[in-house]
């Protein structure tokens, strides 16, 4: 299990703002749960960290930061 955060470098939509906008956990089987820290907070589950990045990464404008550093290949 790995903890992670979404660090929004640039907010394209004006909804979430910049900085740490969500926190999440990646389970051993690859499933991820993401909790938004915004005024319109919500929680969602994803099949993998790749899905999280493809949906919320905004072409590199949002970083996935794991508790030990930036996202990279799974150990």
C-alpha cells in the first residue's frame, strides 16, 4: 500500500486550485482511491495509478507524489 497526493502545478479549469488538491492510496493490487481536498470534496476509486494520471494529470500540470517521492515505475 502506498500513499500519494496530487500536486496541481497549474489549474486549467479553475475548480481545484493549485498545490496539493487530493490525497490517495494505491492498494497492493493496484487499485487506487482518491479523496479531493477541495470545497466540492469527493472520493473515487480507479483501477490503477495510470488511470488516475490519465484522468487528472492534465498533460503534466499535475504531479503524483508518493510518500517517498515522485511517481515512477512500481517497485
